[in-house]
């Protein structure tokens, strides 16, 4: 089984889930498109989605690069940590935004590990 592809797909499904939560909040709180403000709970859901999109741009390429130049198993584990961090970020941001740091740190930490693993692997392969 290709765990890297599975982790990538799970990250995309998570992003889809956050997208659906924003759509639901838009309807629940009467926020008409294209507005992105109007009710605090909608704005929180929207920020979770946007922050996740921002990080996905970094996460997916580094996941694949790290799997190519480093260990695919370790890369997949880092990917699972990223996904767990995003869920923790979502849960805490929705209940108490000021407590979102642990989830954010897990997500960013996993990306940093993947970035460093990619860089080291690329330089080692150039020898």
C-alpha cells in the first residue's frame, strides 16, 4: 500500500471536510456569498479552512519530496501528525481561538520536518 498517497488523500479529504463546515456555517448564520464576515462562528470556520489551504500548499509538495529523498514510512508518519494537528487546530479554534497554538504547532512542525528531510535528502543525493 502506498501510504504517502493515502496520507495525501486524507489531507485533501480533511480540507474538503473543512470546506463543508464553512458551507454549513454560511447557511446556519445567514452569510451570503461573497461575504466572509458577519458571525463569529462562521468566521472561525472560515479561518480554519483558509489556514488549512495555506498550509496544504506547503504540506503536499514537501510530503512527496520527503518520501522521494527520505523514508516514505517516516514521511507518512509526519503526514499523519500534520493531519492530527489540523484536526486539533479546528477543534480548539472553534471552541477557544486563543488555544489554537498546539494544533498549529503540530501542523507546522510536521511541515518543517518534511522540508528539512527533503533538503537533506536532495543534498545527499547530489554527492
